[in-house]
């Protein structure tokens, strides 16, 4: 067997003593990885008949080390799943909770990439170099956008100790400019210790037409748009487990399943959505009350817990008009359906482990959310997440017009912030709020047959994503290494939770800082310091600009589980002590400098954009070029020219010359029955779709097409002109000059349109009936 390391190197069993069988743990120093090769103790002779084989065997996984199934959902709040008192029935989660132990004081970082880095490394996210989204790396130690060599992942450690390792689903820890075929691949899952990867690299992807990779190769479309992504991930995981056990029955596996649900886009089968028709008509205010009552009755939160107050920025349900209520209710129906489908897929994996006889020797860790539920669609919700973030200018008529499309392939929806707030009950606020429990507290379940003292119990011990890696090492009786592949390792920041399965210690002392986008907090032995900068999760900038004043508050969580009573005025000395402690932890973990900007405001404000190029001319050769949209030149909001050498096979040939993005944000230069056509789509709203087409087709053979894109005054669109062999054949105006490719996996494609298409084509994936020999993009 060969383990793939974070640098993409392949190390064979002949080079290291890990991927085979071993002497006892006491005889092997496992703190230095790869493990030392055992000395040959046989006899070498001229003839094999006179030689004696050696008896020293390569090292093996410690005896009794379990299989490990790690699961982390996306944007699922503390109170969404019925396993934590939520309104969405998740029977497989409930079954697992009944067999294992729930943790009601488990914490994440507040946003995607940092949470996933903390989970895999056991280090605080800034300490691991991933203090914010990997899409927006910055030239500071805590914000490089990918995990550091000195913070090896749990997959790397387990692989180098003899485990089979595989990952399925969302990674979101590769900087945007490193997601193309050019690499580098050290931050990809197969460069971080996973033998096998099947999933996506960006923050989200379409559930019907996902942008998927196997290893480091983009997967070609398979025509299975009726099979949603969560089902595909479970199918692939089950198949991998079957083959892993077929090849090495006694070898344990580490399998990590990270579906993209319930992150936008909220998409689910119509039959699942129909199950929830009318179930959320009571609105988010009432739903929070119902949820808290269930949580108290089930012992998930302490008796006496109060609901935190609704922030002024979140409208009361009663203030919405009938149309707004109808749209909002349907968005929640779709989100609930999506979580039900997710639960079923996890259940399929667990049931298959049971059928195979592997469940009793499998440790399962389930984390319901990498942060709180997302309020990034703002008060009104959206049918196109990236179209509206920072602007939220979809009108109610357009939202209502999409009511029956919600959850389907024609929408990229996210629900209103009111639902996100309700899904985080009883805590305040939502995803991105590292200052509030609604952003950083999520439900977690640990289950390991024979190792849980009180199955079905709820443990109130403080816990965090950084505790998962040391817990898994503890279960496998493996030490945290001091050196991996010659790189000295930083100490693990987390603590093993394995002892808590035998005796939960709710009073265990603990200090933990939090920071996302300038929103900060600190937990210290039951007290919680909150530092809030005033920027809503759905806006790019705080109200006071990039240098806001942080407002501090203080809570005694031992007596106030929901963070509902600010004690800062009553405890000024403790407040000052906590502020000082937060700063010390922030300095120790590379948290500074704070950046309060989000989205385009943050990315555009970086003085140095890693991977950015000053090149004004880009050349693409051949009709099979595909690069991630966020690694491509910015083809909107600026003047550019596209020149393409095409050769058509026949009269009235169709297909794409060049396309970027999707119907939710993108443009396409393509041939429609031979007629050169430019489609610009800011969204699926017909008012924001422009088509400029020639009135005659191109003849078969060679032609040079030239597209000119010239933005006009802001808000008035762009002038478009198309030439064929120097002759003007079409001109017009687009409704906008700016678009944002929705779906982090969307791409710039030559000769076809992969993923979600920009428009409909006469050929599959818009494959051109001919050849695109060269495309040159030139910026003014």
C-alpha cells in the first residue's frame, strides 16, 4: 500500500514501515513519521537457497484501533436537527445519539474553511494558517488560506500509521488560485493524507450538477442530474468501504464524509419538499419557542434556559406581508427537506457498516454544522445567493415568481436570516458571528459501541473542533507526532474527549478564543466575552467602515446557557481581565491583524492578492480547457476583447466557444445553429439576461471570432460587439456589466460549458460541433 502525503509524494512500504504489519506498539516510536524502517536481521547469500529471510516486519496499526467515520454537515444550526430538539426529523441522527453521547457545548469557529482546518489539524484555525475563507488568502501568518506543514492533519497521521484514508464531499481548504490543473496540490485532500478523494473544493456547489473531483482530476458530467450530490457522496463512500475491506479486511479505515448541505444552494427532491408543506407557517418567532420547549423537555438545554432576544435587524414574522411569508415559509420547507435527505444518506452508510459487521468496531463522530445556520441571504432570503450578497436587491415580485421553483435546479436559494436565527435557538445570531453562540455552537455526537458509559446522555463539557483529532488519536492509541515528513510539528491545541464518554466533566477548566472577520470572543471557565463589530452577516462592511469600534459584552454561561444576559456593567474587573486574556490568546495564535470586511470588500481590499497576475493577455489552447472561475481572469466589470480561432464541422454548427459561470451568474459566447451569440446572465431573472446574436450563421471551416465587451457608466450595462473575420456581425447592450459566478465550483470553459450552464444549448454540455483551436483574452 502507498500513502499519499500532503506534498503529493508517494511513499511505498519499502521506504517506510507503515503500510503493512508490525511489531508491538512498545517497539515502535510513532512520534516520528514516517516510521523508521526495521533493520534487516536475515542473511544475504549469493544463492537464495543459502540466504535466510529477515524476521523484522513493517509497523502495523495498534491492535484494537477502530475504524473511524467522521461526519460534518454544513451551515446546520444547533437547533435544526430533531436530535437536538429541532423541527426537522432526523431519525438516523437520533438513533446515533441514543447509542452514543450528545454534546451540547460543542463549538466551531463560525465559518467554513477555518472550521474544517481546525477539525482536521486539531489546532486553532489561525494557528494552522487558515483564519478565514481559503478563497480570500492574505499575506499574514494566520491567513494564508491553507493548512501549514507544521500542523499535519489527522488523515496524514493515521495514514502514516497504517490506516486507509478517504474523504468525500466538501473540502474548502484550497486557495482559489490553486484549484486548477496547474496545482500546486499540497492543499488538496490527496496532499493532506487522504488516499482517496471524491468531492468538491469550493465553499458550495450545485446539488444537481455539482463540480466534482476524484483525486485531483475534474469528473466529466455523467448525466445523473436527477441524483443529488448527497446521494452520490454516500454511494461513492459505500463503494470505497466495500473495496477497502475487500483489499485489506483487517486494516482499519478513516472515512470523512462532509456533505455541502445545508449550505446554499438549498435544493431537494420535490417529494421531500412536499412533506413539509405548511409546517413552517407559524414563522420563526413561534418556531424558536417550540424548539426551546422540546430542548428543555429532552434535556438538551438546562431547565430555566431563556431565549435570547431577536435582534432589531431581523424582522418579526408578524411584520411580513402575505407574499413575504409565503416565500419565506417555502424556503424553510426546502431547507428541511435537504436536511432529511442528508440524514438518510448518513443512515445508509451506517446501515451498510452494520450489515458488513463493521459498526461495532467503528468510532463515529458527527458534527452538525461547521458553524451556525447561515443568515447571509439577509432579511428577505434569495433565489440566487451570490447575486444578492451585499446588495439584496431582489424584489418581492421576483421572489414570489420563483415560489414553485424553490429547491429545484433553477434556483440557488438561501432562506431569510429569520430562519437561520431560529435554527440556532436558543442562541443569538448566526454564521459568521464568532462573537455569539449562534455562530459558533453546534450539535455533536460521539458513538463507539462498548465505550459509552451512558448511551443517550447529553454531555455539557466544553468542547471544540480542535478536540476531534486528539480524540481520534486517543481511540487509536496513537501519539501526536513531533515530526511529520521531516517537519517539526506544532503542539495539538485540542484535548481528547474520549474520557468524557466514561465520565462527562462539565466543570473542566478551559480557555478558547474565537475570531472571524473581526468579530471576536473568548470562553474561559464558564464565562464568555463577546466583541461585536456591528456588521450584519449579509453585508460587506460594518456600519463604521473598516475600522469599527468593537462593542464588548460579558456572560456567565454556567448560569445563562443561551447568552441572553449581558453582565459587562456589573463585572467591569472581570471584563477587563477577559479582554486581556483574549488579546494574549489572539497574539499566541496569529489572529492579528483583524479585518472586518467581508466578501468582495475584503478580497478587493487585500494589498497583495496571492496568485494574482498583472498579465493583461491570456491565451487558451484547445477546446478542452477548464479552470475554476475564481482562478480565471475577472471577465466582468472591465473592458476586454476575446478573439477565438474556431473550425466548424458543418453548416449550422452549435456549441460553446467560451463560457464562464452559470445561469446564476455568467456569460457565454456560443453558436446557435451557426449564429454567433453572446448570452450575459447576471441571474435567472429575465430582466437580467441579455442575448446578442448575429443574423446569419458562420460557414463550415475556419473563422476568427472577436467579441468586444465595454462597460458603460455604472448601472447601465456594457456595449457588446461581435465580429467574424473582421466583419461586424452583431452588436447590442447587456443589462449589466457585472456578474458573480454562483457556485464556487463553476468554471471558465473552452469548447463546452461544464457544471450549471449559462444558457440552454443544442448539444450536451454545449460541446462545440467543431474545434476551438485558440482563444485569446486581452484586457484594456
